[in-house]
C-alpha cells in the first residue's frame, strides 16, 4: 500500500489501482436492453443501481485524476485507466438512457390507461 502525503491531501494509490483494475462485474448492474417484460419495480431498481454505478464511476475518475496530479501514477497508467473509465461511463449512460425511456413509456401507458377507465 502506497500512501502519498502532499500537505493535507492523502491518497491511497493501491486502493485506486485495485478499484480500477477490478473486474467490472463487481460494480456494473446486471441490466437488460429490453426491460419490457420486467415489472416497474424491477425497472426502478435497475435505474437505482445504474445511478449508484454512475456515482462510483465519477468517484473513481476523481481519484484517478487526483493520483495523476499527485504524480502517483505515470501518464501511461493514467491513459489506460482513463480509457476503461470512458468505456464504462459510456455503457452506464447507454443503460441509463434505456431505463429512462422504459420508465417514461410506462408512465405514458399508465396515464392513457387511467384516462380510458
């Protein structure tokens, strides 16, 4: 474990490396592109998991940038970690878009159903 102390800023580099090199399945929510057969509760749960994943990705990106600024990692290491972070962020956004569309479509169906009753 390497801890770098620059004034009041302490950074645990080994934790960052372990988090970024970890298998992404420990964070990525298991989401399907087609949630039409799922209950509203399942869709809302998937959206909540996706938001938590997004927050985790933002925290990792912040820690990664801080470690680079503190010169705790080389530019090459930063570039590799950043590439994976960008891919993860794109997938998270894609899943969020799908889930949002599914929730909006269910809201419209609910409104239409209640009008016709």
